[in-house]
C-alpha cells in the first residue's frame, strides 16, 4: 500500500487498477486512467436500421458509453452507415469469419471491430482488415470465448481452460502486433465465472492492453445479474478491467443498469441515485419495500450521482443518513424524519413522503449539475 493510500480517509476502500495502455473507441477512452466504461449490444435485426437506432437510443438514455452491433451479412453493414450516423455513442461492429464485413463496417463508421484475426482467413485478408481499421480510425477487440476455442487448443488442453483461452488471445494479439497495430483490447469470456476470472487473471499478467470484462451467456435477468456480479465484481475489486458488458437474456437496457450498479457498489463509477434501503421488519414505520420500488421508478430519470437512504426505523436510520445526501427514517405515528447532508432537517408525513423525496432529489440534482457547470466554466 502506498503512502497516499495510508493518508486516504478509508484506505480499505481503495482499488488500485491494473496499469494498461489506453486506446480509443471513437471519442471514448478505454484503459489507462480512463473511467471504466459500460456497454451493451443490440439484439434487433441490424438490417432494420430504424429498430436498431431505436434500441441504441434506449441504451444511450440508460447511460451506455459504447454499443455493439452485430454485422453478420452485407445487409447489416449496408445499414450500419445509417445507424452509425444516428448514434450518439461509438459503435462496435461485431464481426465473425467474413473479412469483408470488417472492411465494410470500418468504412461505414464503426469505431471498433470485434474480431478474431485468426478466424477471418489468410494473412492477406487479415492485412486488409487491419488496413481498413487503420485508415478509418477503428480500434479492435479480440474476443475469445470458451465456447468457440480453436480445435487445436481444445485437442491439446482437453477442454476450455484458462491457459487455452489466454493462449488463444495472445495468438490473436500477435497477429495484430505483427502488423504494427496496437489499438486493441481483449476479452476472454466464459459462462463459468470461475473459468472467466482465472483466464482474466492470467491475461492481465501477460499483456498490457485494456481488458473488456464479461461473464458471457450469464443467463436470465436475476441469475445472470448474480453470476455477473460475482465474476465482474471480483475482477474489478482486484483492479482488473477497463470496460464491461453484462450479458443477460433480457432487455439490453437491463445490462447497462446492472453494469452501473456493479461499478457503483465498488465506487468505480457513479451514475444516478444510489438508494440505500433496509429489508424492513416489524419495526418499520412505513412500507419500506413498496416505497423503495416506487422511488426507484420515479427517480430513474436522474443521472446525477447522489445518494438516498430509506430506512424503516430509528435503529439504523440516523446512522445511514449520516452518509447520504438525502435520507428518510421512519419514526412511528404516521411520520418520519427527513435528513439533508446527514443532519435531521424536518419531519414529513408518511403518506406525503414519496412526492416530497422526489422533489428533494430533483432539486439536489439540479443544484449539483449547476455547480458542476459552474466549475467547468471556471476551469475553461
């Protein structure tokens, strides 16, 4: 631990990120000291540009930093140009096997190509794709999956294992490095979080490029969220990871929400209202669960980072409110205490608390945004 860590008020909360080189995905930096980015992938038919643009817009509103779009055929890359022009965030074109789709996507405005150089044909074809990426300012992601490892590696290792996945990744990386192309990041994903974490741990030691984290094919919303939180959370806690994608069999917007919640829980990114709430018990002075569900929905539009505590009684309520921007603690007799900046401020009837808290949070968000704008203007 460094001297600076010892001076930190809570050194046990410090996460020292792995030092990686920095690349760009469009106007978004990935790696180095850049914030850990959150991304998702569209599941519309890419050739249907209108539907794909609509889903990208939803992902942007949820806070996505980067969005990936699959380009399996020529119709998809033809539509990609229209899609890329409409998108406000950089797009990654997902390419498999056919090198021409990579060239077409680069020409159509992709900010990054998700590709495995060893799977797209001869050295001459790889060279063409690398040149297209270089000509159009594209970075690349080498994406290794346990479910699609090269046959030679499976025969040699017997099964998907961390060593096989890392060897595959480094082999693909060498192809790009041999072409003097270094604007790439790597992922080594598996549906098994144990295998995923072990592979990333080895890869983090073997190369200095940015790492794209994910537990692939994690499953439905609840189970997939838990599995992803375990896998991604343990890696991020160890300082590994520069961009993340939560892979859920659910609405892609949910992937962005879960991704930010994972980062928020580790103090690595802050977006929106972080609600701290008790599970409720017989001591609760109001219906905590229903109140929190309503507030989560009513405050979903707030992107300003801030904290809100909703606690049913005075056992832990005042203590939790000490560390939140706004708090409400149940106190019985149909009313509770509202806290601001950790201090008791005024009482509020339970039946009016939701509307009141929404107003307070919106006002606080406006205040924080105004201060942020003022600071930016002063810095300029």
